[in-house]
């Protein structure tokens, strides 16, 4: 019923600060199988995408295929 899994880590460029931000997304499904997504933007600003990925790996046990970039 779902179209595909949403990647739990979103990395976006912060135009104001000049770095990258990490959003952690949690997906759960209601009784009809409809996804409910909760997104939490982390306060940290990372200088590189690699630094944001490393933070997610250390703190959330992120895997390489779990990142999306916007």
C-alpha cells in the first residue's frame, strides 16, 4: 500500500549559515497502513556532508543507504 520507504536522514544545505543540516525522520504506520512521518531538525550545523553523515552514523547507527539529500 505504501509507495516506498522514506529515508530516515535528510541532509540539506543551510544557505544562511553556509553549512549542512541534518533532519532525522521517523516513519510509523497507522492501522490502515498510511505512513505518519515525524521530522526533527538537529541544531548542529555541519561544514561538510561527510560530517553530517558521520554524526548520524555515530549517534543513530545510520547506514549508507539511509540518506537523502535536498
